[in-house]
C-alpha cells in the first residue's frame, strides 16, 4: 500500500512522461504536466516575447510619429506653395486689369482723335450729286 501511495502514478510525477527515446519526447498517456524547469523556461520565453512586442510597438509608434510630422511638414509646405500661387494669380490679374485699362484709354483716345481730326470732312449732298451725271 505504501508503494502505491508513493508511486509516480498517484503522485502525478511529471518525470514519468519522459520517453525512453530521449528527454525531448514524451509519452502522452503518462503526461502529468510540465515540471518547474519547463514552466520557468516558458515564462521566461513569454517575458521575452512581451518585451519584444513592447519594443516593436514603441518602434511602430516612433515611426508613426515621424510620418505624422513629415505629413504635417508637407501639408505646411503645400499651403505655402498654394498661397504663393494664389499671390501670383492675383498679381497677374491685377497686371491684366491694368493692361486692359491702358488699352481701353488708348482706344478711347484714338477714337476721339479720329473723330476730331481725321473724320471732320463729312460728305454733303453736292458730293453725291456728281455721280451718274455724265456718260462716262
């Protein structure tokens, strides 16, 4: 009875599951769980994975922050370029308006000159009576 009580079966000794083919293999029908060394290694590996994930997350956050800063800088540069283009467009419109005003004044002055100086000799009825008055 003492042998049965202290046997590996009833005490659920995890070492009984180790296969005869090597310590890296187990016998499934005798497996009672992991020993403390295996549990410790798993916890250490989980801790390493958690630290690695935290490091990757921090790197990703850093990259995201850099991209956001770059996007903001590019947006500001784009706004500056747009403002410059708008300024140039307004200057061109102003120059075009001034040119059109100058041309309008020149045309008005030319028309006034032509009306005052060139076109002063209006034809009279006597001018038109000379036509169709001879056979030639």
